[in-house]
């Protein structure tokens, strides 16, 4: 039997969908059909090898180049010699799945991890070479498949959702509505990325434990919380502690609360204020009216806020361009030099 190690330079095959990978486990031959065929051992439904290779990638082979799936099948290569079925999964597949592959360290031979995990309960040597399998490897395989376990538990929808959002919180966007309303799933998502709160159900965006977890991870996630949570002092304090600019999403009452405001700088307070109300630029300090970052935040929200900017900012081309692009009428508040600048005039929608 050929050694089934990956050839040098062979790219790792992509992993398919977790559930489809589970259902493709245990591929074997259907007796009496003459030509070799594939079937799913649990349900005995026939499977097309060409589609399998296309979906899950070429598994580790000794000489895979130029070989079609049919040729590989007839050549009797790429087989797990324990179950006499094709090694249909990529070597880097999720190690919790039964058709993931295992390479015996001592011999370099590949087998289905599910098959080898049962083998080592009765034999601690390689099925082909009879070389001893490392004790640590045996221990790991036995933990993966306890003795006598023959039915692989297909993961539930919730288990798959938790696994997905734990890896990438934004995966919450792709799960079902039921999972977006599941507290455990959403908590796992916002713990990985607070912004995932934006994909949670309305009920959970009003759930204090969930929102607190989200804003603690990312203060700006407060923007996705319900009005009630934006008015909850404990939640807002957690948000602005993580990111002072989250103050802009707090309720009107809390934006002036001394305990909350005390956690932010004057500049952060100014930006939070002007982002919510263009007239706020007229109420901040002269220093803030001359701060380019603050003024840019104001005119990006409403170009007419240029009225309250300092003379220097009204003569700053970048600031004026942002203002007149947002609202062409803001041109009247620009400096005389900016009102005749061709770029500014065009951005304002006027003909030079």
C-alpha cells in the first residue's frame, strides 16, 4: 500500500461546510455494483466522487497531479485501509469531524481519524507498517472517540452557530433568526466582536447582560443598543470607559451626566455633541471650534455647521470641501478665498 503523505507543494484543500462534511463521512463501496461507487455509511445514499472532490478539495495523495477522481478510484489509491474507503476529507479538516484525516507520526500514513481512533483501542501499531503509534497520539485518539461509540452526533444548529461566532463574531449575520435571538449564541458573538450586537435580535439588543458584554468589548457597539440601554448609566459608563467617543450614542440625559462626562476628554465630548446636533458647535469652547477634527465631525454631519467654525477652519479647504459637499448652501459661511476656489465651488454644485 502506498504511503499517503501530501506531496511537496500541494496546497491544503479547502474545508467544506461542517454539516456536509459530517454527512460525507464513512464513504465506502457499494457491493455488487461492479464499478466502485461511493455512499454515505449512515444513510447509505449514493454520492458522486467528482462532486465530493470539487466540494472538499483533493485529499493528500502520493501523485495527485493529472489524475481524475475516477482514475484515483480505479487505481485504488487515496484509501483508508481500515475502512477501505476513500480519504475524502482534507488533511486540515475540523478535527471534531469523523472524516477528518489523521497522519500517524511514526509511519506517515494517512487514515480517517474516526477509523484510527477506533483502531487504537485494540491495536497500538500502524495498520499498514505495524510500527508503534506514539502513546500521546493514542491517548488523543481515544479521547476523540471513546470505546464502543459508533454513531457520530451531528452538531445541532446552536452548536454550529456558537462555533461560527466564537471564531468570527460577524458570523451572527448569517445565522437563523432563532439563533440571533439565542442569548448564548449572541453572547459568544459579542465577546468576539462587540459590533456583532448589530445583528442580534431586538430583544437581545435590549438585554442588559448582552449589551454590557458588547460595549465592554467595543464601546462603539452602544450604537446598536436599544434606547433603554443607551439610557442605562451602567451600560453607558462601560461603553465610554472602553471608548470615550461612544458618548455620542448615550441618551441626552447621560451625555451631560458628570460621572459619564468625566470619563471623556473635552475633545471627545465636543465630537460626541456635534455629531448629534450641528448647533452644538456653537456651544463648545473656542479651542474646539478651531479644532479640525471636531469641525470635520460637525460639517460631515451637517455642512451648515461651518457657520460656527473658527475663521481658520472656514478658510481650511479640506473642511470647506466636506461642508459644501454635504450641503452646498454652506458655501456662504466659507471665507472669501474659499468661496472663489474652483474646487470648492464645483463641490458646492455651483458653476464657476
